[in-house]
C-alpha cells in the first residue's frame, strides 16, 4: 500500500502518473481540505475534486482542474443574477458539489461523502480528506486575511503575503484512516505540491507529523521547486513568508522532521549535493510533467526510490504501455 | 392594479399574454407554491420559476417551463452519480435554484428570496408566493401519497387519484401583501390553471378565500376546461377526485363563493347558457393560447370583462403591436 499526501495541481498531475503504474486499490490519498469553500451555498473541496476527477478519468488535463469537456452556463447565469463568478464551477462539476453538499446537509462526514462520490464514479483508490473538521487556510495580506481561494483564484496570488495560518487546525482530528494509512504504508509519497498551502494544512492536523515520523515505510517527497522557482503557482512567495528559502533546501526544511528521501529535478544536481552533505538522501529525476508519459515516468522513479525492493520491478514499471499512452478512459 | 392567481403552465401562458397588454408594474401575481420541492438539496419552486422566467423573457416557450436555450449537463452528470433525474433542471435554471436556496439558508423568507431574484432579473411585476410557510400538495393514490411533482412529472399523472390535500395549509399564513393585493386590486384574475392543484393550494391558505369574497374589484376566472376535458394536464382527474365535474360547471363550483365572471371557451357556449341561468356571469372567448397573439388577445378580453370601464380601452389594448408580435426579449 502506497500513501500519498497531496493537494493542488502539482499533486493531481503526480497522482495521474501514479495511477498508471500501480493498481488504484493500492493507493491511499490524503488530501488537503484547507482550500475548501462555500461557493453559491455549496460545499466545494477543490483538491478532493481534482484527485477524484483524476482517478475517475474525468479531469480536464488542459485546465488541470474541473471536468473535461465541461460547460459554464450555470456560471454565466449566476453572473446575470449578480452572484460572484470568479471561482469557475462547470455544469458537470456542479453535480459533485450538489451531491456532496446534500450528503453533508444530511449529516454525513466529509470522509463519508467523499467515499460515496468515489464509489459512484468508480474510483478504486481510497481518497481521504485530511480531516472531517473544517480547517481553513487563511492568507494574511496587506489587504486583510483572505481564504486560500480568494488569494489564489480570485486575486491571482498578486498580494504580498505576511503569513499563512490554518484556522481550526489545532482542534481538528485526522479523518478516519489517515494516521493508519501513513503509519502502515509501504511508502508515503509527498506529492510535488505547495509545501505551505497544499501539504502544510495536512501537516497542521494534530497527529499527522508524528505519524509521518513513525511511519513504517520511507517518506519520500518530490520537490515542487526547481532552482529558485516553483514549477507553478505561489509556492515561492508562501515559503518565503514562512522563512523558508525557495529551493530544494527550503522543501527539505519544511519536511525535515519526517523526510527520508527528497526527489529533486536533475537541474538541481548541485543543490542536491549540498543537502546530501547534511545527511539527507536526495535523488534527482526529471520532475517536470508535461505529458502522460512524463507523469508515469516520475511516478515510477519516485516509487523505485521510496519502495526499493518492496515492490517488484514488474509491479512498479510493468503496467501495460498502452494504458500509459492512452488518454483518460 | 391587477391581481392574478396563477400556477402551472396554463397560468404561465396567461401571464405571458398579460405582460403584453398591461404595464408589468400594474400586475401582482400570487403564485402557487404547493409544488415546491427539495431537489438535489436545492429548494425549487416550479410555479414561481415559470412566472419569473415568463416575466423576464427567459422562459422556454417550446417547453413551457425552464429557461430557453438551456442545456442539461449537470442533470446528466447527476445521473452518472446515481442521483434522480426525473425533474429536469437545466444548467441555467440551476442558477435560480442555487441563489434561492442560499437566500433561504441565510434566513430569508421565500417572499424575500423571490423579490431578490426578480430584481436581479429585471422583473417589474410583483411576484408573491401564496405563503412563506411550507404548504405541500399531496396526492393520495393507490401507490401511496405522492408529492405533486412525483405524481405529475415523475409518474406522468398515470396513477388513479383518491384525493388531494395541502399539508401545512391550515397553519400557513398568506405571504406579506397577498391579502392586500387581492382585496384592493381593480380586478382579480384567476388564470386558466388547474383548479385543484394550481389554484387550490392558494385558496387553502387561511384568509385567501375570504379576501376574494370581499375583493373591491371583480374576480374573473378563465376556465382551463373546454367541453369535458382540460386543455392540458390532469385537471379532470383531480377535479373528479374532489367531486367536481370536469366542465365549466365544475370550475364555477370550485370558485363559487367568490367568482364574479367565468370566462369559458367559445366552444362552451351552450354550457355557459346553463350556468347563466343559475345567476353566474359567464363570458365566452377564444381561450386556447397557441401563439403570442392568442395569449395577448385572451389577456385583453379577460381584462375587458373583469375591469370594464376601470381601465381605459387604450390601456387594455393599446400596447404596441410590435411588442406583442416580437418574441421574448
């Protein structure tokens, strides 16, 4: 069993690779819910949605979020009603938000709602929200405190950032299965997600860091930073706000208490040397994921570093090439 | 000021005519909410929606419900999630349900939510739900008690009907403005709607019948029955279940305590004679509304019978022909 901590579009891409190289039944995903928002009165969980769509083959790979081939007529009509439209929910996408919101209104937990939706969409991997309690990523800026989606989507992460906090985290409990999945996995993979706002909220849930420290398998993280810049998004600004350099050293620092292997891009070979000198195992790989093949190759490489002999070479790399090459089912 | 009691597709057609011949600011509509339902967790008010769409020019005239040019991708996606799809909510249509549901969740009344939505859509007529309390039309059949939409939409009104009741009606209050609108109107028009399930719920709200009896203006109803059959829908079956003949005599009986003028189809000239012999004023007109012009003509005729000298001929009939002939704006 492989456990993955994930959030954001980098995480979704990584999981898109992973699903090509190991059977979905062997993957447990622990997903950031710090970005969750009430949108038009519906409970939207952007990172859970992206992972659900990746694993059901519904994700729009062009956009990196939402449902492929979706339309936006309800959004347009909401605009005509004077409602906000900065968060783009497609017409097909709305179905998941409607169903989840109804299940939550009926008293189901986010875990239960997620599990129901996954079943309906034929997702065989196990998707766990990091917590069933509400933990909200709040970004403190000169314009005031913003929710993550306000900062990221509505305002295009243009605001300077003083700090980030995870409101509700100290009272939150890990969702059922989260601690067990981390502790017992053959390997725990930290996706190339933003360390502050995608992985940070998961780590802020009491018990998660401790579970990572005592995990039976290796904990391997893929750096979302190459050189001194994130592959995408505001990770650099947010890391700086937390006193972390925007580099693989910053990523290593963010995860220092539990990290066994850091996988960085081949362009960071020199920086990797410096980190190795400090005693961390650092491996280099091609981490940019442009094609379906790139994603599968990175997943294969990361698994080989993290699991080593535990998974046979055949199981890690032997999935039919046709599956990797085909587009989403 | 003209007050209209309305529900169903017959009511929507009649209002579509009325809006062509009198300024919308002079119309108050009291709308059936007995069909309201929770659909996918959203509060849907089919008759308020239809009237709102008619008056904002958004109604699909082909379907007689919903938004013109709408798509049904969310519906399709809900089906894929295993959710019910028998009630057809379009993608644009969803926007109104989302906004109303959010407003209600925030503690607004149905009247307030309706008024907000009307403002946003530029509706200048006043649309009042019959009540802000929940009154549910329940249809008792051999298969058990059904909501109106289950009976009508899901099961195509194929079930035999024992009786109809309006759950919650005895505890309901008329929505703010309803009684005043009826009592003070220059005329009260009862649309050619189903007397049992479209007008019946309005009449079941305590105070409404009494207000109709003491209305300052004439109360004129358009018969939805021609000969011994309804123009559309299950009115005949439902009237029979309530011991009313399916004829203009049955319509007259349903409204007997407050009706001043019954407008029936020209085909019912003989039946009209019989009713007149009983002392009721009965007028004949072309009541089938196939075209935009039919609708305007019926509205003009009904107003002339109901208001007589109160509205000048010019105001009743003098709206520019171009408006009547043009399609929805």
